[in-house]
C-alpha cells in the first residue's frame, strides 16, 4: 500500500477567494490508461458510478461543447496495416463497423493509433478513427466539429472531422507537441521540444504564430473569459500566462518542481498546479499573488478545478486514485479509488 502524506498549507492567513457556491454538480470523465476504460464520476458525491469500456490505453479525453460526445485518444501506436484489438464483449461485425480506414492516417510514419468516438448518454464507443501515431492529449474545437490530437512522435496534430469520422488534416506545430486547447477562433498547442505554444487557425488549419514560453511547456488551461492561456513549463517549474490578444507572455508564476497538471478556477481568480516530484499542489491568487500549498503523495498528476463544486480533483501518477481537495483551502475532502490504471486528462459535463 502506498503511503499518503498531507501537509499543512503555507502562508498564514491567506484567504484564496475561489471557493465556488454549491449548485448542481457535473459528471467527470477520466481515461484510465492501461486499465482500458474511462471512469464516470458523480462529482456531487465524489463517487465512481460507471466505466466506459472498449478503449485501449486512452490518455487524452475531450468533450464536444454540447456534451453529447466524448473523444478519447490512445497512447498505443501500432502498424498502420494492423487493425486495433477487438475489445472483450464486442462482436466482429460491431468491431468492423466502428472502425474507419487507416490508409490516410499514417502521415508517413506507418504507425497509427485509435481515436475513440463515444456516445456520452449511451456510455459506449460508437466509432473508432485511426490517427497518425500515439495520441497524448485531445481537444474539440469551439463549434464542436473537429477533434484535435497531439502526436509527440509526429511533430504535430491531427484533425478529425467528427461528422465524417475521418482525418482531414495533419498540421506540423513543432517538436514534441503535448497539449491542445481549443478557444474561440483558435486552437493552441504546446510544443515541449522547442519551448513554444503554436496558435492555429481552425478554419484554414495553418499555424498563425508561435509564442515563446518557459522550458518544456506541456499542460495548459484557458481562463474563463478566453483571453489568458496558462502554460505549465515542466523544464523550469513555472507557469506562463499568455495574453492571447497581445500574443505574448505577460506574467510568469514560480511553482517549482516538475509541474504536470494546471487549471484555473471557474471564477478566473485562482491558478492551480501540481508538482510530481515535490509532491505538492499549489494554488495562487491571481489578483494578489498569495499562494497556498498542500503536500500530496504519491506523485500528484493531472488536475481539474471541477465547476460548480468548490473542489479540485487531482490524480496520482503512481496509484489508481483521485484526491478531492477543497478549492479554497486545499484541505483533503476525500479520495476516489479508480478501477485500475492511472487517471489522465479529465473532462466535465454539467
């Protein structure tokens, strides 16, 4: 059994103002990597209520703006001429019907991976699309038409038309693309290999510009008004705040350690970040700069400020669990045991 350590918050008297009023809580969906499932969590009760199966090594997860469809990306690459493994309980006919052709997806590498299109209401995979190589993270464009996946070994992103169920573009962004975020009129991609964030035009699918940030940018979070993008820089332990109107970094926050998860309170007032090696979660009041930390072990990983709950969910890289923290105090309010695997990119639906 892993040991848990929960320390006291630093910064006496700090009153972070991001606590959220109680209202109807959303459902949280969490891909579980090698457990080959997506966990379904009731965020009101902090309880796993179901699993969506039929996915293999899903790491990335996104949801369409209307909440009808989940898009999960597999980190498992295979030869382009080899069909994906048929999930247990799925017939050969059903398996064949769910899969699109792989011919156009390999982007010259010969490797493909699966992008799973999931009917959220039915909690079932309804289609699988082959994309060019292992998928790290995913996003869906603001109008809900396209799914964007990062391919770290391919140096770019694939674009899948969700209506047609096929890859329609591959866009080179830079070495080791990690995390996509969709905003109004743009898609942003962090490139860990050259310390930039690419800004893409989602109509022409071209790179408009690249913005230099800190060292090895990975996870990102868009502020609630769509003006500020927060970028976790793993290489130097900082978070860059990009003003998207100016197209430049306007603030850098020192967190320390190997930052992994990053998110912003729904109010836009507090920034949250997790540091795996320091085994801490940090909250920074964006108006005052005041900060609070909570020791959390082992290896705090993906992180989400859950809208409408006053909670922050933090997964562990080393154990199949998600911690529930109070969004204002960072006090631990509970622990959700996952049905195996590791909890990766989380999404919510009201």
